[in-house]
């Protein structure tokens, strides 16, 4: 804070200076607020404005850049700006999905932080009328040897499972990696996919002056107050003291809210509906009013409270979970109330829509908030922060990193499968109910490129995946952003799905530092390139900035959640080797790019070089070929080649099918087998000649590298049994968690 | 045959169970709300999986005291067939329609994975479409599936042929590897694995479908 700015505050209202700082509010923002009100704010008004203008709610550092992402397409029904994105899947059905971070709370209190992350994203999806059909997550932890990592893994996993299992939505896919850059700031990104009748989509836009504003769900307590402003600042030595800002979740109540909302949504009583997430009643009421261009008047005495003597400030800023705000059509109150009472939930008419354009709140008969909604939203600050995009490092010469002395391809493979990022995550996903709703066709246990969930009552499959390779993004944010989108697209193609659209979760450090802002800008640029080239628009998203502790930022992590459609769920491909003597092909070109590869990091202890380049034209061509061949029934077995390279992909396929393989190609160098060149798939088919003719006709580069069979992986004169690989792959995480 | 699925607040396998039942039955089962105290005339009542009442107090404990359960207990005593799956099994134990109790898994963690069980006896209406000794696979998904009863009770269950489903590899610490038991009269069965999640090829196993078909055939 500059001295002049501090003087300005003190000149206006010395008592507020401390509060302004506590709310991570910039002094200039305070001046705007005073100007808007024409008087000093009340405590509640200060809280409302600070929350609305927090990075978390206002996207003030990122908004100018997020506009660069393509958000439209023929299948997009609703893009960014609502609670979640909506994409048409035909037959009057749509999928609604979004990913959101709960990073800061999960570091402070891992179980509740992760659990309420899941609860929050589920609400975003069912607020719009969809029944949630799947949860996914992307988790980044610090290095395994860091003293906090083990307990954070245990707590986050238990929290995700605790919430998803209870509410009865399957957790079908995810990714978990470890890196020292997350030692002080873990990432917990949760995604929910829901299914909706496309004629029954609900939005938050309020309408109808005089219409009742109704509060439903749980009671309001003092939990999570200032959560949004907390998540808009860095951590320091006193992070543990922030525990009271973390919300406490109750999945049982959310299950009731879900069922009650869907039951009411089957009628036509609702005008608009909005969940109370970050900044609780503040953001939900402001959002509804501003979208409808109306005012809203709330009697805070009518809000169901869990604790006594709560102030207007506390009620407006509480982030108690499992609450919804809705506007009903006049005269429909008792019908709605009956449904919520049946589900034993609170239901209270707390206010009405007005034509004043103002948010007005009363507490104990006293007017505590009276602020114009339009300017509160429009005057929210927008920063064009300075940025520096780092130049990509030079490409690493693969010849400098041969197999270490005494090692073979097989022995290195065994070592790599026993590392934190490549090992089996069974210890994690066995704690998640992956089968409830009885429509899961592929989930984590299949080690699938993408999970596949059947659209209930149909034969259609919804494919979904979450992806990001932070080490690529750290080296070259543009290429990293491009790769994250492309890998997600490729993963959908690999199961046979047509990619539809993405949601993003942008996790970065402090945007006030130009190199960090540069990472963000670069990643957006790369993402935009890929989304455009692949017809893969962004329909929803979330930014989590200030992931720093004592000035140490996380690796840039623009996590991508992709969703695709399979016309026939029975036609999907899996990674599993299905029989002996089948031909193994690699589609796409293998050049042996080892810069930023896991081979380089795990075997040579180097994080170095440019990440592998992504050729979007080739990606598009290869993906289309793969999808068409799967749809035609020509490919049943397919796996995208990503982390760890070709040999790791083959090992995963062999382990899934409990069938080995013999790789006859005479290319013994490590870079060929462990390089992470993009745009590649392993395809296994019974009839080599027939398939070869098809790839040749399509003009796509390929290699026939061997065939399935036996109980070992034989590669260039070295060999390792599947039993040993299974031990290596399955052993790391459970051994680590045992401590 | 008239079948019903009970819906408690927090049930989350009610729909899946109804779908599997409908598949075997050819018509939709009744869905009964936990507050209902008057049940239609039924041949089969299914208590589905989930987290009734949020698993608060103890799994199944609150559901056992819900209005509908008084009626279910009365009907079970009159010979109506009752199947409890997962949380339904826990509720049957807490209602004392079945002996014993389900404790937390030995690992203290929620476990979701396919398990293989041996059908110890098919001499009942629930399992008649299986062979005795047949090995069948269904998923489990529970935090409290660790069956416990005192020695005399276990001896009685074993001696009386009431342990009808036994894990091949014990996933949760259950006494005697018990996956499912039946009551003395043979009209109340509880099991932890989910037959409704192993009911068609999409599920990877359709071994559970025969349980619903057994009931439909027997109670036709």
C-alpha cells in the first residue's frame, strides 16, 4: 500500500483503514465505494463491496485475458457467465459442467476444504436444473518428503470421498501429482458434470418486480466468513490462523437440497435460482439482481440462523454451505414450501425484488446495506496488470541423456512406474464410490484416458477428463496451455468420443508480479490457440490466484476439464490389451522429445528444456482418424501417449489386460521409448494388415512396433515381468501413505 | 408380484435398485417415502443403499426408528420378503430383523471395488437362480461393512445355514468373511455388495441381476 493511498483512507475514515486492509481491499477500491455511496460505508457494506471486488469474485486481474478464449460453438447453449456451461448432446438433452478450485481452504483444513469444494461445484451444476452424474478432480500436492504432504493427501482424499460418496454422485476420474512448488499451496480442483433436459435449464437472472425472494437449505452460521477475500491473498507463517474462514460441509443436507430443488424444478414455480457459494448471500443476491437489472430488498431477520446475535455483516458474508436463493413466481410460495418441508429443509421468504436497482438489507429493523447494484458490479475494478511471458528454454539434446550405466529399458520402466506421478492411484480412487447411479462405463479403475458415463436411460456416453502438465507450463506457458487443452481433447478421442467443450480452472501465483501474470497470459494464449484449432470452446471456468506462500509461487497450472459425446456407449475403446498376438501400432510421429519429460526428471534428476511442441493440425487429423475408426468398430483398444512416453503407455495397457507384449522395433534409445512427443496414440488391433492399409490411406504417420502376448514386457533385448511391474506400479502410494 | 423400494432422506441407490428391479419385473416398483406409515400390499420390500439420515449417530440407526420401518418390521414378521443392500443391510441389523451389526471397515477407510463372493446356499427365494458354491462378482462401496456378531450368534448363523454369501477375499474385516446373511425364516436377506451395480454388461459384471430374477420368479 502506498503512503498516499493510506493517507487517502485515513482522511476519509480512519476507523476503516484496518478493515480495508483485512479484506485485501485496495485503497483505491475503498475510495470508489465511498464515492458510490456518497458517505462512509457501514461495516456490512464494506464487507459486501470487498467480497464482490475480491479477485475471487470479480476476476479483476484476469477478466481482460479470459475474453481471448473462444466461448461459442454450434453445440454451446450457455457459455461462461452463468453458474456452469451448458452444451447440447442431442435428443433434447444437454450436459452442464464446470470445474472450480478450493485450494486455499484445502491447505488450511484438508478434509472440509476438499469436501466443500465438491459440494460447491455440485451446487453450481444442479442450480441450473441438472442432475449431477459425475465428479472429477485434479489434485496437486507438494513433494512427498515435505512434512505436510502425507496428511494433506489423506485429508483431501477423505474429504472428496466423504462428500461425493454420501450425496451419491460417482467420482469417476482424476489426476494426482506431486511437486515441491506445491509445498505451501496444494491444488484441489473439483469438476461436476450434470445432465439436463435442454428445455428446463435454470439461470440466475431475476425477473418480476415484487416477486418473492426465497432462502432454502441449511441455516446460516459463522463459518466461512471472508472466505472469498481469504482466497484472494497469499499465505504466510500465520496460515493456520485462517482456519475459521473454511466452511464446513454436510453432504446429507446437500443431497436433500438437490432432491428438493429438482422436485421444485419439475414444476414451473421458479423464476431464477442461484446457489450461495463464495461470498454467500452477498454474491447470490447481487448476481441475481444485477443480471435482471433490478433491485432486491432483504430482511436479514428472516434468514434462518444457526447461531444467535449474528450481525448483518456476518449474515451477508457467511459461506455456510448447502444454501440456495431463488425467486419464485407470485403465489407459488406454499407449493414450493411444501416440497422443502417434505425434505426437512429450511424455507424462508426473506425479501422481494424491487425496481430501485439497489441492494437493501435490514437487520433488527435497521437499514444496514443500501447500495446500488449496477455500479457495484460494473465499477468492480479491472486491472490490466503488467506481464512478462518468459522465453521458452532451448530444446534438450536427447543424446545427452542415454540410459544410465547398468540400466536397461525394462529396468528403467520398472523404476518409472514406481514414482509418485506415474504410480497407480488405486489408494485414492478406491475410497471414492465410482459406481453409484449405475451408469459408469469407464472410471478410474480402468486407468482410462477419459471416464465414460452413460446418459441415464439412453445409449449415449458422456466422456470426461481433467488434464494439465504443470511442468510444461512452467517451462513455456504458451505451449503448456496449448498442451493442456490438446491432451484433454486427445483423451476424449482415445475412448472414441467427439470432444464438445471445456471448462478451465486457472491456478496461478500472485498476479501482481509480472512474471506470474505472464504465465497467466501465456497460458491463455496457448489455450485459445488450441481451443480454436480443435473447435473446443470454453464454456465455464474459474481462476485461483495468489497461490503463493512467503513469496514462493506454485507452478502455473491451467487445469482443463474436457467433455465429449459417444453416440453409442457400447462402442467405446479402452486401454486394456484384449488378446494375445494382436498388433501394436503407434499413431503419430515419435521423435524422442525428452525436454520436461518424466524420464528426464525421475531418472536424470533434471527439470530442463522446452516442453514437447504441440502441432494442432496433426492433432486434429490424428484425433479424427482415431474417433472414426473407433466408431466403425475397427479399434477397441487405444491409449493416448502422455506422461512417461510410449513404454509407460504400453505398460499401463499390459497391466490393465494382464497380457504382456513383445516390442520388436530396433530403436533401443531411451528417448524413443520415454520421450513425450505429442499427438500420439497406441492402437492395438487383431488384423495388422487391414489396419495398416487404413492408416496409410489416411496419410498419418505410424509405426508397427510389436505384438501382445506373454506375461512380460520384452523391449529391445530387455524384459520385465508383469508381476514386477504391477508391484512397482501399485506399491508406491500405499507404501508412502503407510508412512 | 408387488415390489417396493423405500426412500429415506439420504438414500442414494433407490433409483439404481428400482431400475434393476424393473428390469427383472417388467414394471416399475413402488417408491415408498420414509414418512409413509401405510404400505400397499407387497410381496417384496427393498431397503436400498446410501446414507440414510446422513449416517448420523450410527449407520442405519436412525432409519431403524423411522415411521416406515415400524411397518416394514411388521410386514417382515408377516412373511413379506425384505432385501437390504449396503445401507439397507445396516438398517436391517439396527432394526433387529437380522442379527449382528456392521462396524467400520478394518482399514478405517471407505472401500469401493468389485469383490467375489461364494453363494453358500441357494435354498432360498433370493438366490435360487445361482448354483450353490457359485462364485459371483459385485462391487462394494461402504465405510461400514465389517460384519460383527458374538460367537454364539455366529455359530448359530453358520449351523443354521444362514450365512448365504461369503467373501472369497475379505475386504473389510467381516467375521467369518460374511458378505450376506438371511434370517431364520428365510424372508429377510441383507448383503453389503451391490447387486444393482452388477446388473448388465455395462457394469462389467451382471452377476447381480439373477438376485432380482430369483425374487421375481419365486414371488411371481
